[in-house]
């Protein structure tokens, strides 16, 4: 079996790999830039100084190892000493001083200015960074006009000034832009990491909330079962049990009236009537346990069939719609919605005097909502308290499964009943 990769995880791994490569490149450039400039200058200098005096080589021989050691002391390691503000200022001053000496000995060491640009933004703060960039730009401008080999004139001084501005803008500006983009990239990575952590915490919270919701539903289901048992006990006691007791009494009386056929017949007829009445009550109680329609069809179809039958008997125009993607819910949830729809339509037939009714079942991501709206006479805010058992029974049913129930109505403006239950799939049970 081939494993299916997660696109999001693959994208995150790719992003982290690219970030790691970028970090290594930045580290190499920042750490080895001084040595690269020294190496380029040393490689190009011999032909340039050939046949000249020996003192430039003496200066280079002294400053070159000193500069290497100076850079190694301040920039080596995972936590460079130059990151401290004071140490950074000392390091840049020493780096500029060695640059001046090397460029005076050989203008080709002007490549060393790259280290000045990079480390000015890495180790200095505020305006001192730009001061170091301008100083480095001035030194490299001196090397560009020929250094000590050029005759210093007012025109050369003006040219150096122009070159200094150009070098500061191009070299320093380009370095600043690179550093700024690197900082922005780092900040974006931090934001992405924060968003990832927030998303993970939100996912964990949602999972925990779903677990708590399921526990609440289980507790509500248990409480509903206890309530239903108590209700059935009362119904059995008040109807079936009393009917059976009456039947026993009538049959005993019939047995005692063997010598009077008329009385005996009357007691048997009474027992038969009580038996039929008890049978009717037993069937009614069984039907109340769960709608048979839900056994034979899905909830939207069961609601539609029930509503269509209601419309035929009541003579009220009915519109029944289903929105979203219907899916099987826990049986308690489907029974609740079906019974609420059934009771709401019964209330319309009994009280609303409506001409049209709209019934909508909406499947959403986290809830399923049933809406029943009519254009009947409605009722005022104070009339609900005396509206009877129907609204209270619907609300109790919905609250037992951790749902919400609301009724909106006004005199002459009809009534809207809305019941919302958690969209917990049947397999979650």
C-alpha cells in the first residue's frame, strides 16, 4: 500500500528546507566576506606592485594577518562578539583602519569594503551603520581613482566625492535592501510559525470542544432516557395498568354472575371495551417512542412525507425544502427534528389559521437547522406562556440534545419556529 502524503506537510518541509539554505548562505556571506575581500586583493596585487618599493609589501604583510585575526576574534562562532553594541563599534573601527592601510598600500584591496557594508548592518545600530557605510565608500572611492598612485587635484577630490555618494548608495543601499529582505523573511517565518502554532491550538481546542459536546450530548441523552422512562411509567400506570385492572375486575364480576346471563354479558362487553382501549393506548405509547417513518427513510424524506400527508389533511399550502448535504445523524437528533417538525405543523393546523407554510431543513458544517414558518395570525409576546404544552415540549426535546430552540411571532405576521441541533454523524455514536 502506498502512503498518501500530506500536501500541507510537504509544503512546510520545503519551506523549512529553503529557509535553512538561505540561513546558511547568509551565514557564509557574513562570516567569510572579510576573508574573500582580502583574498581577492592579495591575488590581484602582485602584478600591480611589481617593480615598486618594498614598503607596501611590508604594510600588507603586517596588516593582512592582523586583519584576519581581528575578524576571527569578533565574528567567529555561533554568537559573534561583535553582536554586542560596543564590541561591534570597536570591530568596525578596526576593520576600517585596516582597510585604509591596505588600500593605501594597494588600491586593489578595496574589495574588502564588502565586509564593511555587510558587517555595518549586522553589528551596528541606528545611524552608526550609515556612518560606517559612508566611511567605507570613501575609502573604496580613493582606491577607484588610483589611490596613492593618482595626483590629488581639486577635480580628483570632486570625483571622489561623487564616487563616495555613488558607492554609498549602490553598495550600502544594496546591502541594506538585502538585510531588510532577510529580516522580512525571518519575520514572515516567525509569523507563519505563530500561525501554525495558533492553528494547532485551535484544532486541539475544536477537538476538545467536540469531545465535550459529545459528552454533553451523552449526558443529555441519559437525562432524556430517564425522563422518558418516568413518562412511560406514568402513562403505563395511568392508562394500560388501569385498563388491565378494570378488565380483571369486569371478568371477575362476570365469573360471579353465572346465574344471570344479562349481567354476565354486560361485564364481558365492558371488559372487551377496556381491552380495546388499552390496546389503543399501548399502540399510541409505542408510536411515541420513535417515528416509524425514520426507520423506513432518511430524515429529509421522512419529514417531507410527513409534511405532505399533513398538507393533504389540513388543506394548507406547504413548501418543503432541504439545503446542504444531507447525512445520517445520531438517532436522537433525527427523532428530535422529526418530532419538532411534526408538532410545529400540528400547532399550525390547530392555532395559526395559515394559508401557506414553509418547512426548511438545512445541513451545515456543525449544526442542522429546522425552520417552520407560516403566514397565520401569530401571537404577541405575552401569549407564549399560555400557548400550551406544544412549544414547551418542542423546546425541551431540543435542549435535551444540546440544541437551541427559538420562536418568533407577532399578531398578524405569522410564526417562525427554529430548532438547531449539533450535526453529529451517526457513526460518531
